[in-house]
C-alpha cells in the first residue's frame, strides 16, 4: 500500500486540496520518500505566510498614504534567525518605502558621539518602515558581555533608553521590539551548519565564536534588559525561534495585529 493510499482515509478535503495545489505537490515531492505530514505542514505554513504578507502589503500602503512611521527591532542571540526573518517578512513589500538597518562597528567619530545619534539618523521618514537587524540594544547585552563598552557607558545607556524610546513614540512613530529566543543546543547546531556551509561562513564573527562560552553572561544581561526596558507602550515581544518558520509567522502576525492600519483598497 502506498504512502498516499494509507493517508487518504484520514485526510480531510481541505488537506487534499492543499496537497493538490502547486505548492502542495512541490512539497510532497521534495524528498524521495513521501512524507504527507511534512508536506502538509510546509504547505500550511506557506499559505498562512502568504496571507500575512498580503496584509503587510496593505499595511505598507496605509503607511505610505497616511505618512505613518514604523520602527521594528529584531534582537536576539547570534544565529537566532533575525536576518532571515526580516528578509522573508519584507519579500513582497515596496522596496522604496522600507529600509533594513544593520549597522557595523561604530567609527572613531561615531564612538565620540551621543550613543543614540547613529540610530537617530536611521529612523524612518514619513511613509516608511525601518527594520533594525540589531539596534541600540547592542549596548544592553552584546557590548557589556564582550567588553566593548565601559560600566559607565552601559549604566548611562540604561538610564536613557526608555526616554529615548518615548521620544520616538511621541514623534508619532510605532515601535515594536522583538527578541528571538533560541536554546543553547539550537544555537550550537546552527553554528555548526554555518561553519560547514561555504556560502554562510562569512556570517561567523569573533563574537559568534564566543557566544556559547558566554551563554550565561548573555542570559544575565538579557534579563536585566527585559526588566528595565519592558515599557507598557513598547513591550518586549519574545519569539520562540528554535523553529524558524513558526517564529516568522508569529512575528509577522504580531505586526499585523498590533498596527491599527486600514485596508485602503477596500475603501
């Protein structure tokens, strides 16, 4: 008895429609051995993700038409999937009306400026969405853990950051803060996969190489960050990210459900 025949009696009409779709057939024959459950799971994910991306297009149209401003922060441990999530989420929106900001190490000149200045320069103009692949919260976790800032600089940041974010929101800007959370074991697996893939090796940095060793230090500073900066107006949204597909859907769904946009096309 074939795999499909065994499953036919327990598959719903909806399941059969999914499997008979173009994407469903593609997922069904991804591997030599048929795996109905996996094909259904992948197809359901892709169908839901397309639905949410369609809503994001509507949201962006509203942002453009109404001159709104949105800032979305993606924080999390190394290899948590922040960059991949941003790329998938932004795949179908107007590239002229959004930006992805992933700032490199500060220059000598920037190091002498007010810490937030380089981020202020990247905030959205009216009609724009900005996605930060790591943000000013580098100073809350990555920098103190790795000795890239002084104790005074860290404390000064923690005193100022809530006021800084309130100023952003007072300037009629929506602010969403995601933290992609993965387990230590999952991070180790992803590092192993990155190191073995010649197309991804560039992702490994000196900071990444010490991430497992400093795991507990990262945890300590992360918890301090949550405790001090979990504002009512801009709470931390923790995304369980061991499964990348589920994490992307959860993040995108939160954006859609949180921003009070209007469907201008239906109007």
